[in-house]
C-alpha cells in the first residue's frame, strides 16, 4: 500500500533530524580530533624541545639499525653536517660517524656485535679525532610482548673528566719520579758526608792541616750542593702548591742578563769560559723578573757545567712577531737525542756530571719549564753531541 504524502513528509523530517544529529556528532568528533591533534602536536613540539635541550645525545634506531630519531646534541657531538643528518638514507651519516672516531674498525666491530646480539646492552668510550671522548651506552627496546622494537643509543661527553683523570695519573707519576729523583740526589751527598766525617772522626789527629783543610772544603761543597737541592725542592713544592704568584713588570732585558751573568764570573773564570750576551737594542719585556732570572740562572749554570775548559757561551734576546725569544748557547759536550726528548720532564737519574765532575739537582730544567709556562711561553732545546747545545724559551707580549 502506497504511503501518503503526509507519511512521506514525516519520514523525510525524521531522516533530516537523524542526519542533523549525525552531522552534529560528526562535527563534535572532528572538533575533538582537532583538539587532540593540536594537543599531540604541542606535546611532540615540547618533547622535541626537551630532547634538543638535553646535554646528552641520543639516537633511536629500528631493529634493522635504521635511524628513527636523533636529537640535536647527537648532531653536535658527532659534528654531523645538516645535509647529512637530514638525508633519508642513513649511509652517509654512518660513514661520517665512523670516520669521526679514532678507531673506525673498533666502532664497526661494536655495531656488528650488536647486530648479531640484538637484545644485549653495550657501554664503552669512544674517542673522536677532534679529541672529544664520549661515554656511549646502548640498550634494546623490548616491548611487553617480548618483541625487539629497536635500540636507543646515548652519548655523554666525558672529555673534561678524562683529561682530569690523565692529569691525576700524570701528577701521581710525577710525584713518584720526583721522590725517586730526590732520593737519588740526596743519597749521594749524604754518603759523601758520612764517609768524610767518619775519616775525620777516626783520623783527625793523624792528618796534616792541609789534609784537614781539603776535607773541610769537600764537606763545604757537599753541604752547598745539598742546600741547593733543598732550595730547588722547596721552590718546586711552592710552584706545585700555587704559593708562588706571577707578578709581571717591565724589565730591561740587557740589564737582567748583565746581572745574572755577573753571578757566574767565579765559575766561568775557573773554567776559562768566555760568556757574551746581546739583545735587541732597548728590548723591554713584561715578565716576572724573579722567574726570568731563575730561568737564566739555571740555563747558564747548565751551560757552564757542560762546557769544557776554554769554551764559550752566548746569550741572545730578540723580539719578533709579538714574542721575545731568549737563547742560551754553548759549544760543550751536547746532549744525546734520547735525553733531549726528556729534558723538561720528570726522568729519574737524568742529572749528569759536568765536564769537571760538577753535579746538579736534576730539578733546574723542570723549574725553568714551570716558570716559562706561567709566562704563557714555550721552552725547547737543540743539540749536537760533541758540538754544543742551545736552550731557547719564548715570552709572549702582554698587555
């Protein structure tokens, strides 16, 4: 039976109402979806901000090792060019990262191992070619269903800590060597004192006055050398404990050299050594005068010690390219290459006897290096065995 027009109109009205209700519900859902989408977008934006502001780098990869996500710090630590980081393929980034390491083969071996053992954790240190050291940690992402969904790598820079550890190791090594040097250099003079005083104690009444005077002179020389060792040791300890302050002032280089050279006139006269000094006309440098004189005293003393009777020593000071360079040259016995390389470092028993059996404390050149370092300069030596040695140090201009 056909529906009447009124019935059809009623059904149409009902359908329109249902449509409007569905449309309203749809619009409400769309609005909710848009709100959820906006909230999700904001959360992602903030999460990316948190990730990129982290001090550690991290990289997320899928089970096949393909990059899913990495933060800005990872890019910074590994010095990854932006075009490489944005490349869809990971091959360029892997190649870049591998060649940033000091040991690329070790890097690949670690990656290969984890590929074969996908659920293992890993932690090691990676040194980069720019000197950066990274603490690298890696852990698999295992879901509640037991499935491996990938791996997270984190990179924490430990360069400063590693350098500090190296410094501590070096300080301990230097301490041990210092004690070894001190023990060696103290044993010899005390053995001499014990031997001489024992002879005096037992044979004093039988020795002629000339012999006694000779032995007293020997005692004086031993005590003088031991006192020199004590002075150098105390000075070294003061440097290490930062008790010596750096006080630069303007100094006339020619006057400084003249003053220091006069101290050694008895020594040079005794060995008939000629000593000459020259400097650029009117050379004034900003320096800690006390330290500068101590450096020159040690270098000139060494030059005299290893120059034969009748030899010569030349001291020069020149200024070029914002640097004042002082050279102390002799025509003495020279230094073997093996000793030359260790000249300004702790090396037990490196102190040698001079051409007339002079002895030293073994600390003088170490003190020189410390004082030159405080000036921000450098110290080095050139030598030819049998022909002589030149020790040079530089002092940069200071405002």
